[in-house]
């Protein structure tokens, strides 16, 4: 604390005062009490600010920077991208044994490492004449979590928790069932001024994309 503030306010806050503060147990008229203002000054000092006014000023400036410099719905946009990509990939399975990945290019960068792996895995399924079974919800997927763990100017990393339940049949009616809960990491880069998936890290990817 600055010396003059320490002398005028003291350097302790009673347990009862803190309890009332965090329980919001103050009446409207109490807000005009000088003792309450001094308590807020002390709390702001513990947060590394000089006083309440400094905290309010810095908070307002930070909110203005967010509004001007960054899309406040950014997390929603990224979540929407991942969810739409997963649905698009699921729908691509429905077209087997035909291979059509054009719609994936809305969400995945063409010629990226991830798109190359997806294409190879789908072509393998096509060669084996696999068909995708969705009747009675026999195949489905669910995304439990989409979390932004890195946000840089040219790269974003998104972590997901996903469950994939996939049911395939080959020409001889042999069943291939994939039932797997996994954690995935999506690496996003800008392409044509839009964020798209560039790569993906899934420690157990082979269990989902490849059928021996």
C-alpha cells in the first residue's frame, strides 16, 4: 500500500466485513457510507490497484479494448466451427462408398495435413465398399466440450471431448463398429480471412478414421 493510504485506511479488513461484502449483505443506503468506500479501496489494493477509482477506470478501459479489438462472440464462433465440421464429417460417412468431401472445405483448409488424412481414410473406406448405417440411431456422435486453450494472432488451439459411435457394413455384410470416447485438439489457421481447421491431434485417431 502507498504510505498515505495505509495511514488513512489502515491495513486490515475484518472477517465480518468480508463476509457481508461477498454475501452482498449490504443495504442500498450503506453504499453511501464512507466506511464502505474505504473497504472497497482496501479490496482494490489487494487486487494490485491504488484505489477503487483506479480499478473502475482500468476495468472500463479493458472492456472498451475488447469491444474494439476483438469479437466478443469469438468463443461462440470457434465452437460453432467445430460442431459444424463434426456434423459435416458425419454426413460425409452417409455418402459411402461414394467419396464427396467438398463440403468439408468450408471448415478444413484444403491441402492441410488434416484434410489429407481425412481424404486418405475416406478413400480407404470407399475401396472396401463400406456403407454407413444410421437407422435407429445406430451411428451417432456427441461433442461434450469445446474449449479454447490457445488464442494467438495466427494460430488457435481448440480442445474437445467427443464421443463417436460409428457402424459400417462391407459388401459381404461384415460389421465394423467404432465406439469411442476421446479428447481431440484442433489447430486453426486463417484461410481466405476465415478461421479454418489446419490440423488435428488425436492420440487414438487410428481407431476412428481407419478400419483394418
